[in-house]
């Protein structure tokens, strides 16, 4: 792979030191992120939809 196509400056002129700095930052960020995301602990929602609940709730219920 040619180094000419690795990074491209869209506007302005970047010095070789600036390109080296941004390359180092991008490589460090890529190495820091895990390849596999962490597994989710809950597969269902923690809330309920009102249209799926029963129609009656006791008058002393805290859910009302």
C-alpha cells in the first residue's frame, strides 16, 4: 500500500509531523477499542407497554 493513499488532506496543507501525529492518534484509538462488544445483561426491556397490561388495577395499587 502506498503512503500517498493512506491519508488525504481535503483542505489546506498538512506537514509530515501533523500527518504522523494524526496517524498515531488513530492507531492508538483503533488499538484501544475491543474487537468484540461486551455481552448484554438484559434481553428484554425494563418497562412495559400500557396497551399490553391488564385493564384493571386495584385502587390501592402503587402502579396507578
